[in-house]
C-alpha cells in the first residue's frame, strides 16, 4: 500500500510492503521479454511522454484500442443459431450526482448480488477442480486442441456453475502467458481466441475473450468489461482523465447474481487463493474501474477521479486478509505535522514500513524514527510524526524492532497485561515506572536509549524487579527529549535467549535527574524482593519496592525468614571519601524468631547499594537520600 503525505510543501511517501512470491507469466524462452524488461522499458518511455502530442506512450494507445469493442454476451441455442442477448437491464438503475471529484452514480434500487463469502467459504474448496484442470492441461497442450474441446475437458466433473467458471479461470491462468512484447508494441497483439490459444500467450483482450467464449460453451452468462486497470506501468497518482481505458476483464452470472474476475491478472498464479477470482466489488474497484459504472456492481459507485485517489494495494494485501481503516485515499494532509495509517488484519501478521521523501521526482529514504508503528493481533496503526524536518530536541530514537507498545506475541511469551499502551509516554518528573503482569515467572532485561546516553550510563538509569506474577521497570531520565525503552523477557527457569516483547517511547518534558543521582553501577538484573527471595522462604518484606528513601540516613528493613537462614550485608557507595573502613559496619542484623530486622545508618547523603546475601542468594535494595 502506498500513502503519500503532504507537509509544508514537501511530500513524504510511506510504504507498507507485504512480501509474496509471484511466478512470472513472461516466457523465459529467447525472444520474449521478462517483467524486468517491462520496467526497464517504462523507465525510458516515461522520458518520452512529456514530448508526446497527447502525453501518452504509443504502447498505451495500442492497449486502449483493444478495449473499444462492443460489450455483449452471446448464447448458442440447440439449433446452432447465435442469439445476441443484452444483459445490461439486469444491472441498470443508476442516478447521477455531480461532485467535487467527478460524477458519482447511486442506484435507485439495490444491486442484486451476494457476497464472495456467501458463494464459497475459501478457495481451498476448489482443490479437486484445480487439480483436474492442471492435470488435463498437460494432455491438451500435447494434443494442440481448440477452444471447444478444451473447455469441455477442463469442466468435466464440475458439479456447479461456480466450479465450471473456476475450471475455466484456472486453465487460463496456467496455460496462457501474458504477451509482454505485444503489450509494448514490439509484436502484433493477439485477441482472437484461436490465435491466443495456439500461441499460448495474449493480452488482456485475449484473456477476456477466451473467458467469454468458454463460458458461452458451458451455458454461463458472461460479459467482457472494459475500463482502467492499475497494472504494469501504473504510477501512484497518475491521471486517467481524458484517456482511453487500458484493460479488459469479465463479469459472470452465477445463480442470478453477477461477479467480477480477471484471468489476465491471475496469469501464472500458483496460489489458489488469488483474489482476482471473484473479488468483492468493493475491493475490485481499487484496481479496476469500468468504463460503464454499472459494472462496478456497487450501490454507490466510484467516479474516475475517486478511483485515481484510492490507496493502491497489491494482491498480497488481500491474501493476508488485510483491510484499510484509514486513509481511504493515498493523499493525506498532515495536521501539525502528523498523520495516521490504520489497517485491520484477519490473522496475526508482521508489519514493517518505509518512509520516503519525494523531491524533484526522486525518492529519498527517511529514518524509521519518523513513524510510530503499533502492531496487534487485530492489525496495525502507523503514526507519522514531524514529516517536515524535526527539531534536534524532538528527534525520535531509532527503533530496530519497528513497532511500539507490547508485541503481538507478548501473550505467548508469558505477558498478560501492561500498564502502558503504544502511545508516547510523557515523563514530567524525571522518573517513570513500567509494570508488566505475567502469566508465569519470567526474567526481564530492559534497554534504555537516548541520543545523549552511552551504554554505561544507560544501565544506571534502569532498575528491574522480578516478582512471581509481575515485572517492574523503573527508569530515570537525566536528559530531556525522547527515549526508547525496550523490554526483553524469557522464562525464569529457562535458558533460551531473551526475546523482545515490547518497545515504549518516552518523552521527558519536565525536570531531569541529576547525573550524580542515578542508580549505582553494577546492579543485579533483579533488585528488591522477588522470586529468589520467595524460594528461600523470605516473606512479608517491610519494603516491597527496590528503592528506599531514608529519613536522616536511617531505616529498618524487616522480613520473615521461615528457613532460619543467616545473612550478611554488603553496603556500597560510589566515590566514598568519608571513611576508609568498610561500610558494612553501618548495617546491623537483629534476629527475632522467624523475623529479621536489618538496621541501616548511613554515614552521609547519597545513593547506596545494599546487598543481602545467603549462599547463592543476593538481594539488593537502594536507599536514596
């Protein structure tokens, strides 16, 4: 999908791409051009368009001429005579209304139609039909037979009109290659069914004519529809005004309802889920705009001007079950330098994006920090921020993981809920606390990134606490501006590698923390009472948090000890200059049955690290004055 953003006279193009494997329909034999040749050709032809009398390349004019044929359906009677039967009356009933973006047609009565999902649940149900067609096609190709025998062979065993249409479509997609050289005007274009079948290649008029003739042979009403298609050579935003149409496709009637399909765009497709077979009219109009608006098969039609502005979508967009929430057009006007792109996903999917700035016809890739991507099981939201040149203070940190907020796989990793969403978190006090509730014991590692923070200083800005059903990350912000806080987790008892479970964007706007008041260096990965303490029988701590603020440098820390353990203390302070004696002498233990009290009397103001140890157990608390 391509979305172009306008901001302060500059254009920024955001691209979200879904990868898919598509088998080329161009012949690999000598003398036939490949798709790569097509794009190389258009690069040269594009330069000639400006000097052309009508602004269009000759190959496009040739394409248009094939679309100017009379549209009708022909049905053969038992006697062999041919009867022309007009079918327009079945889709008539439109009234016109002039608007800012051209003429819009609205139906006086609803169009008679069924949804694609009502016709068939999923393309996999055609497995038997598809297999038969692919199998018989090899035999037919060797025999060199003609249209009538082909259609009766491929539809043999089809149990409904729908299966017969499917068989015809599959045969066309797999046995007729697209005539690239004919499209470029380098050879004679072929539209006659006999010519196309014999050559094994054709253009859109050839596909649509064969589909029409084959449907006629098996008694199915079919129409050729001419119009505009966003296919090869399409450029985002190009105008179709005052130009002849360039494409042809078909409409078929099944069970009294009309449906749209394009075998030309399905050519070479090995994926049976291709959406060019009986696509929803609301999706088909994104890439196909008929000359006659009645063949949009929608109650409220789309004008040609509106068609030009619609978001461009690839076939992978539909295969992945995606739908656009906003925007509906590829041009968006930013508000205060921001814009939003939202999509819904039927299934869990991975998303990425690329932002480019257009200048003088050339695209310049921009940093991913201009976008805030949020991904969930329901879809994605991409917020484009500061499309114009941002102030250095407001430049966003790079996010190698792209999406913000909890990752869509967070539940599988053991995370149940988070205290923060995907929106930017404003920190106005210099400190921030993130809480993650878990479904099982986890280990956590937090990474804090800011343009002024080096890795050593960054570690002194974060303290993590690991509890049975909760992970807590406390952050100090020594500078103003944006921070990226990334969270990595794994099972507490496991040895697997840490996995990214979420990324959060922090914006410090208020007072900052003095660099001399950051957390002590070399802290444990988990501070404060946690899972290790519970396993040793330690409970009911007087201070549940890992950070303690003392009054007059004194505090008492108590907890219950069910296993009658003996403890030692390690008290440390960075740059301690008052005494040469160990600071441990400022800590006193008092044992009262199962209760333990740790009394601390600090010699001077500052940040201390207190470690309580018993064998392999180490618990660290941080009194802060």
